[in-house]
């Protein structure tokens, strides 16, 4: 996933300014959305997990930008902040819930109480709230959590679950098999092949479907070298539009 060489954004920075202020970032997010549509052309993807091989590579930024791109296509999208160790989604989207994730799992509140609308049409976020969860792995491996994911899939067209980096925690290996697939975010300048292989091994052992990798902060190519890939992207976008139209006729 390629973006512009702007000043490095801090975790609490305004994601709306970052996304709408960079045409390259919007194009990369749209390209990722189109690629996922092609992967799911036979059986559409309804939920995915996003993780990384190490910390501080922009994993949550990828999750949010993908969510915005999918929401802009007209689908109802839910971003689930499942990084209980370092939650980023709500802060980046300028949201904060007074309810807690544990209250939701306990049945004390409804999904409507924690699925918050964002500034982007069709995009919602599920915040973990103010209460910390001390046993996230056990929680995510529970029947209650699996039931919750089923409810979320039923209530939204597309669910994106932001999970902690696999290099530090095993949460993603627990969550990913419960979704339709997982994306692995890799930083072009810092992520080593050893880290990538270790992360992939964990996902494979968990029987998770690896959809692909997102290579972030790739150095910008000269305009001539960028033209042909962009042309191919436009062709794939048109093909995706035709595929959607054909499915609409059959329905």
C-alpha cells in the first residue's frame, strides 16, 4: 500500500485529513478494496482481520482507510477495534464510547450502543470503551465472542477487525480463523523476512486464510513507471463494476 511522503502521523492524528488529503493514499485504499472484491468474486468476503508482523507499521491506518474505501462504495462497514493492548480506531476516528466491550459480551447493552457512526457515510466503529480487558485471548476464543462476530456479520455488509501485531501477541491468530480471511501489513523499510515468515507460520498453524499482504510506505516511482500499473487498476475496477452489475441482474 503506497502513500505520499508526508510528515509521519502520530497515532492520535486526524485520519480524515490523512485520507482525504492524499490522493495516493485514497487510490491505494481503493486498489486494496478492488483486490479484495476479486478475491471474493465467487464468495464475497464479509469479514476480515488486519494484523502485522511487528508494531508501529501503520496497521490501524490500513484498516481505517480500507474501511473508508469500502464505505464509499455504498456498503455498510463496521471497524472493530480488537487491539486490546493498544486500541487506535476510536481515537483516530475522533470517537469515544462510554460503554465497554465486556458490557456487550455480557448482554448488558446492545450493538447499537457501541457501534458508533463516523463522519463517513456507511462507516461505523465498535470501540472497546473505557474498561480494559485483562484476558483478551480467552475472551476471543470463547463462544460468546464467536456469536458476537456472527451478529456483526448479519448487521453489516463488511466487518474489519483490527488486531494486535503478531510479533508481540497471538490475538490475531485466534481471531483470524473466525473471519473470512486476514491481511498482513508489512512496512517496506523495517519489516524483515524473518518477521513475515514467523507471522505467516502462526496464521497457518491457526488455520487462518491469508488473503495477502499490504506493503506500506513503498518509495514513490517516477510517473512513467506508475502509469501502466494504474492502467491495469482501472481495467480491474471496470471489471469489478461489470461483475457487480451482473450479480445485481441475477438477484
